[in-house]
């Protein structure tokens, strides 16, 4: 077996349900993992969209969730994104600490959930880490990584027949 990341809310390479996006309640999907490598002390999570703002002409990778210091004995983050004690949410590209669901301006985007098994704890700082800071901190400490990819496209607006 190998280090694996999955969600009970959507299958790999399938659509993320509206309830986890800006169209719905915007709650984080449940994540579960198995077969973490021996020696795992903590986990770090990065969720990003490489298709922003338009999959036909991507201009940047947009970060939706950063989390770290998830204890090595954990095997899940429940729906809603509540982290275990001593774990921390980082700052995403919406400027928010924690999960911000998909809300693509156009087209079907891909969302990569990457969980890194680390051989260390990360220092606790006054401010939450950004993706760039987290990646710098975990360099040289990643034992293995597991990836889950979901897609999302906002539903087309329905015409009501009424005009403003």
C-alpha cells in the first residue's frame, strides 16, 4: 500500500459538491488518509487551483487552504475543516485563515489537495503561514505526499425572465 488521500464527499478527479464551494455553505470537505510512512511526526496540507482565473489561460496558482502541525497519528480532517488540537490553519489567497471553497470566475477548474507527511513539527509563529512560507518550512522534511484532485465549475446563472 502507499500513502493515500481521499474524501467521502467526492471521488478523485470528480466534481466537488456545491456545499463545499461559494455556491453552497462553503464548508471544507472531509479528508481521510492511510498508510502514512513510518516516522511521520506531523502533516501539512495545501489545497490549490492551478487554473486561475480561466483554465483556458491560467495566470496563477490560487491557494484555497493551508494547514499544518496536524499530529502524525491523525487519519482525517472532518467535514467542516475542524483541525485537531495544536494543529493550525494557514492563510489562503482570499486572505482568510482556513478553508475557502472553490469559486471559479469561469470554466471548470482543478483543485489539488496535497497532504505531506513530515518528519518534524513546525515552529508556531504569531501569524499563520502562507503557502510559500509553509513550503519553505517543510523543505527537506517531507517523507511522502498524497494527492486528491477534485474539479468544480459554477453552475450557469438561470434567467428568471425578469429584467432589472
